[in-house]
C-alpha cells in the first residue's frame, strides 16, 4: 500500500447535454494524464441531477461507458463518476469505476433522494462495492448515501491485516448549496467513524431545476481534518493520501476492534 494521488474534478455540469459534458470534463481531465492515480467526477456528470434525464438514459454499451474507459486508458489512472444507465431491471443512478487496463466496475445508488422524487423514477441498488486499486481498497457511494452511516460503515471482518473493508470512502454528488453545511459535516463524520480517508466530489454552477451548487468538494483525513478543500469555483484539485499515516492511526487507535457487528437487510 503506497500513497495514492486523488484528483477531484469539480465542474459546472451542463444541463441535459451528454456529448457536451464528455467534451467539457475531458478537457478538465486532460492535464492530469500521467500525474494522478484516481480521477473523480461528480454525480450524473453527463446530464446534471434530473428526473427527466431518465428518458435519454444510456446503456452499458453507450458512448459514456466507452468514453470513461478511454479516459482511464489515456490518463493511466482510474476514473469514476455516476450517470443514468438503463438495464432490464430499470434505470439506475450508476457509479462507474474504470481502470486503465479496461476493467470496469459499477455501483448502483442504494438511497434514492425521496425529497426530489428520485425514488419514483429510478431503480435502487442493493449491494455495496469495494474495489482494490494500487494497494488501496475503495468504497464508492453516491450523494444521498452520505446520510446513511450504517450502509457506509467500514466493517471489521478480520480478513485483512487491519480487518477493515476499505481505506478510502468516496462520494460523488450533486449536493445543492442550500445544504452545504450538512455536506461538509457528514464528510468529516464518515471519515472519523470509519478510520479512513473520505473524498467527496460535488458540482458547481446553476442547473435546470433552478438549484445552485456551492461545490465544497474535499478530501478529509481519518481524524476529520481537511487534506484539501475546493471552494465554490470550477477546479481540479489533486491530493496525496498518505498510506503510512493512515495505517499508523489505525494501529494507534484501533476503534474498529470495539465496533458493533450487524447484518444489513
């Protein structure tokens, strides 16, 4: 397990314009080629957070999946973000995680945002995903999942040397500025309670629903301290996660040994 460079891409996603967003985010990603290990895009980065975007949802054979794999290959880094994906089971808010060797993983958002009616049009996922990348185990989740600590819990199972499921908890989001304080607070809480780094990527700008986004993308360390914070403008920020410091903290403060065991329904 070596240090991991994580690049947060905090952009102003275009409304209902997948091709335009692929071009836009492709330009933001290009300078990172060869200079990072993991590139993180916002939630629904091809359309913005829109129930109406379901009508143009792509499939796993669509252009965005191919674009994401191409970006990972060109950058020599993993690339992740969520989009609307249509399957036989319905349309999911699906996080895709592409590696430069062509491997592709996905996580379907479990907690659908009832306040905005997401649960009325989209299908909910069930299973959590953990991906190993450059010696780190990464658990990627989507936006509203941040409010549900039981599902996000770093479970102690004894299979690894330190017994924990993951080292980095990752959130991609479209989190409106009116709720910026909960966003910043919950990112810190998830890092502290799970003895891990947390990276949260939000968008900026104004969307077609009349909502404003304040960004506030951040990397939070295992003590709840910000390793980087992005403010409210378009920005690409790269932060190095320190492996030895994380492992030393877990050895020094092994709270996971006292964690409650539970089964998730």
